């Protein structure tokens, strides 16, 4: 087996700060009022921290990730990685979308290699490509094209493509949602193994409360739209975590109850 070793530059984790960020989206076709997606959101991640964000559908979780990735700009507020402001996309931030967004004309291997090629480091990192294909269980699909893959397999390629570049901050937008339950749990362990080896700062958006409790140092709960930070919950459970332990189940139940109340409030506001 080839050991996955950190890139001495790209794998150096960084802190992440979001300060009083608000995001409006313009009204459709210029008619009506602008939609307020996020309202005065502030959060911070320490170097090497793994934090999950959960909340009702449409509360702005994915918008928050796109702002941190630099794909869109805030209407107000500031974002920074380390001491550097975020004003555009950058190689130090990796993003895995809900949609795999693979290059359809490239094989699995070439898709995973894409970032290494762009950085000009493929020759020295080539051995890691085989290891990452093993990690995501796609060794036998190295020469397959995206249209040959199931949705879950394609998402595993996207995850490997992001991880192999050892970003300083990794942004995960429901990256394991398309996987079957068994593969999802195995991939959670693989992501945790890589995180523990490299201590990359990670921000995970998920609808799976078990996943958030199993993986995270902290769990941030957002309100209904416009999204605000409602709760910031530390996960004080020893690793590796036991999904059947009383402490795990108690925390899971508490978070589900908080989300239930958030969903009930949303229903009342719509009625």
C-alpha cells in the first residue's frame, strides 16, 4: 500500500472566519423583493477542526459554503482563511458539491488527477492516485468514464479528487448523500482517517444527524431562512465513536428535537 503523505504546502491547515455575513439574491427577473438567504452569520473554525452544519432545507447552508469557496460574494460582512480575506476561488479551499461535477470526457483516474495536473505535481504525486482510488473503492473503474458510474460512485470520485489535493480547508456539501448506508459509513471512516492524518480544517453540510454526531468536533444548527446561527454544540465524545452508546444517542435525540422545533416554526410562518 502506498502511504498518503501530506503535501508540505497545500496540506497546511488554516483557520476559517465568517464575520457578520449577509447574503441577498436579486429578485427573479427584477420583479419583487430580493431574497435574504443569510442574515448576520458569524462563525469560526480553528486550525484542523471538523465542524458540521445542519438545519432545515433552504436555510442557506449551501450558500454559506459557496461564499467560503469564493464562488459568490457576500452582500455584507467578511470571510477569511487564516489572515487572508476570501474574495475569489482559491486552490487552498476544496469543495465537494452534492452533484459530483465530473469531467465527462475524462476517465475516473484522469478526473482524480485533474487537480494535480493543474498544479503541475502529477509526476511526484502519481502513486497517491492509486491509493485514493482504493480508498473510495474504485480501483477496478480506473479507466471508466462518468457515464459508466452510478451516482454514488461518481460522488466518490469527486471526494477523492478534492482530498488528493490536500486543501487547507475542505468544504463538503452533503458529499456522501448518494451512497448506500454501508458505503456511507465506510466513507465516513475514511474521511475521518484522512482528516486525522492531515488535520485539514473541514466544514461539512449534512442532513444526516448521525453523520454529524459521528464525525464532528462541533455541530452548528441554523435557523430557517433567512439562515442564522441558532446553536453551536460541542461534540464531547471520544473517538472512535460508538453509534449505539447512550451519549451518542442522547446527543442525536437533542439535535433532532431542536430541528423539529425549527421545522415547526417554518410551517407556522408559511401558514
